[in-house]
């Protein structure tokens, strides 16, 4: 067993209260990793961790196993500081949101993440930038620890991998596929999981289709820019993955930018690229993420952010 696995187990065993969390506005990998770890700790050590999030959970994740265990941080049943907090899949400190004080108050903080991060906050870090999803790291920990698991754990890990790899489109190597191979061998039905995720409200799909219909194209159509205004933003589910995906299917499009008017002067920027790294653009905007899928939140007018982002693609 790896020394980091042993250390994690010792910390879990000695903690009376455990807090689990991930990034704000949790996506599939963030939420499923939290819930899978909740279940693993429960099955193997008999302890019920408190799972908290900030922001909104996408509608598409409504029916995942154990969804009800994750509570909005303000409604969490946690009195006082946790003995142990485990922060999964958070990326950068900007992404943590309202759960930060609870994490800071914990007596010990372990992070488990696959994002590039130069400003780690864990007292102990189990990080691996080469992993396609945090769920892959959890799977490896589970096997290394020899932990008992159940169907819920397997389904959650599979969902985390599916969502973060865009159904394997962004798999950087064979590791996530090998893990999924093992999960399928143990009875996971990918088709059933995709059905569970493809379950968005009608208004959401219609909104995202409208956003795509009004997209603009720059630099010989290599860059697609689409805008989600404040009205459309109310109906968006998660980051607007449907719009990002549709624009990425257009012939000749290399880069996709989705600008989301979250507030009057607060614009969420999601950037995708088919081949060329774009994480440096997100970093310059104060955000971060993965090489070909990154984002930021910029406090400025929609028009200014749009012009600034388009300029940053000049010569890329
Ligand atoms: Mn992730």
C-alpha cells in the first residue's frame, strides 16, 4: 500500500467528524467524487461524513446515487470544526466559494485533486495532474486501500469519469478507459448512466440551442463566441456543456468561448479547444483549469470581456 493511502486511512480512522467538499457549482466529477468517498468511508469505517457544496448542482445530476447526502453548506449539520476535511477536485482557491471557512476551520485538511494548482491549501495533498478525473484518483485509492465498495460507489466513480472526460473525448491516456473497463466488468452500464445524465429540463436545451444559433465566429471561423445573457443564464444547467459541445461540432471551429452574464458586471467565461492549449488564456483572466478546457470569472461588462477575450485569441 502506498504511504499516502496509509496516511489517508489513519486520518479517517482517527477523525470523529469528517467534512467532504469540492469546487463551487459542482460538476459531475466534483459531486460524484464527494459522494463516492462518503460511501467508501461509511462502508469501511462506519462513519457518516458531512458533504457540503456551494452554488448550484446541475439538474442533470439530480438522480445520481446518494445525491441527498450533499447539502448546501449553509444547511449542513455540522457544529464546530471538523476533525478532518477532505477537499476534492477544487482546482484553485478561487473555485472554493462559501465552504472555505469550514475547510479552514478543520483541524486537518487533505486535498485530492487532478487540477494544475500552484497554490495548494491542503495540509496533505494527494494530487495527480495526469489523471483525467478526480474519480480516477479515488478509484486507485480504493483499490490500493483494499476498501470494500458497492454499486453506488462504482456508479458514482463511473459518472465522475464520464462527465470529466466528456464521455472519453478528453481522455488524455488509457488510464480512465482502463478504470472504466474494470467498472463495466463489474456491472456498470454506460448507457444507463448516459440516460441518467441526459435528463435536462426542456427550457435548458432550448436556451442552449438559442445561444448556439446566435454565436459569432472570428479568425476565419476558428473561434466561436456565444453569449448567455442574464435571462438565458437563469435556464442554463451547469456550465452550458450542450452549447459548448454543439459549437465544437462545427467544421473548422478550433476554439469555443461561452460568455455567461452571471450578474450585471460579472461574466463567467468557459473556454474549450480542440487541440491547442488555452489554459494560459483562462489564467490571464484570473481563472484556470485544464489544458483544453478552462474558465474564469471576470468582473467587467459583457462587451468589455468579449472584446478582451477575442483579442487574446489573436495569433493563437
Ligand atoms: Mn474534475
